[in-house]
C-alpha cells in the first residue's frame, strides 16, 4: 500500500468544515479587508467632490449674508461679484504676500508664523491668525458697497464659524450668519433661524462716540435698540458666545483698524 503524500496548508484548510473556527475567521477578515478597501477608495475618490462642495458652501454663505443668494442661482457666477483680499488685522491693510483665492484662514490660525496665542480670549478661540480673507463687494458704479468679514468663537458646545456683512461706512450691519457650528437644534442652533438672523439687518456697531456698542442680550444696552440683538430664548449661553465673538472680532483685536479705515473712506 502506497503512503499518501502529506497535504499542503491550503488543501487541509479547504477540507475543513465551513463552520470551523479558521474558516469563520478567514471569512470575517477577508470581508473586513474588502469593505475597508471600498471605504478607502470611496473616501479618496470623493475628496475632490467634498472639497468642491465645501468651497461652494462657503460661497453660498457669503452670497446669503450679503443678500445676493437666490434659489437656482449659478453660485460661482454670482460669487464672481466679490473680490477676496487677505487682510492684515493689526494694520488694517491688505497684504500682497498671499493669494486671497487660496489663503486658508483656519490653517493660518494654527501656524505659529502666521498667528498668535491670545492672552485675553473672550471668543475662546485660543489662537488668532494675523491675516484673514475678507470679501469686498462693489455696487454697479464700481464703488465699495459692503465688506464680508469672517468671524468665529465658542458658543455652548462648539465653535461657531460665520460671516458678518458690514456696509461701506464701516458701521452699519447688513447681516450675520454662521455656516458651521454644533449647537443644539431648537436651542443654540436657532442662530440659523431666518427670523433671528434678520434682526441683525440695519443694526450699528459703534455709537456716536465711536464706542463699540453692538450687543446680543435679553435687554437692550444703554446705547439703544440700534445696537441690540435679542438673545435667543432658551439659549442664553450660545447667545452670550455670539455676543462675545462679535465684540471680539469687531474690537481692537479684530477688525477695529480696518473698520476705522472704512469709515474714513480709505479702503
Ligand atoms: C440637552 C441640552 C442642550 C442644550 N443646548 C443649548 C445650546 O445649544 N445653547 C444654549 O445656549 N443653551 C442650551 N441649553 C440650555 C442651557 O443649559 C441653559 O439652560 C440655557 O442656555 C439658559 O437659557 P435661558 O436663560 O434663555 O433659559 C441646553 C440644555 C440642554 C438640557
């Protein structure tokens, strides 16, 4: 009787029952690898689409805060009305050192060369970039009509990122809106409620003495209703965050120098 040659690893594996432990582990591992490959390929191939959507979303928000967004509008075409410029906060001057179409404000805030750690930090942002991208909008006659300024700060649960639209006089607010936050729907997330957003339209930043007077609170400040945005009901903490961040960005550490130049007509 001839002796049978010893079977190889794969032959022995093949002969195992389907519900054996090695085969169960093999199927589980193969399935995991296959699924993770699909997820990785999807993530990599969809990245350009995600980036394009992010850019479009930002453009939509800028159009909205400036009152230029309508359903069905060609976003890229409408956005061409804006001139992006990189602004140096300390001097209030535009910088020619960066390309405004590609400058990344958030990356700049993390870059020690382009940002500074805040000692007083009412907006709870930790670091502030020395440069930010602002958007200029001209009227039909080619004169400056509005500036759209980015701002951000902490609410109750999250950092709110948004834009404020200020008229060419550097004092009248056209609108404010946030495009990213994680406040609670129905409470802090009511910052997105069109009714609340509309409260910002026509409010003023500085009173007649030049003092920053804009306030988000349950009661109006001494300066009066022109400077008052009603705090959100049931969301005092988010409202306080918005009050802090607006005051911070409109103040000396933020756009004060630039706003003063706007008032002088020097932009
Ligand atoms: C689950 C949960 C989520 C909340 N989310 C928010 C929020 O996003 N923003 C906020 O200001 N308050 C939020 N609050 C309420 C605050 O804890 C606090 O009660 C409120 O800000 C007080 O506002 P009021 O003085 O207008 O009532 C939340 C409360 C709970 C229980």
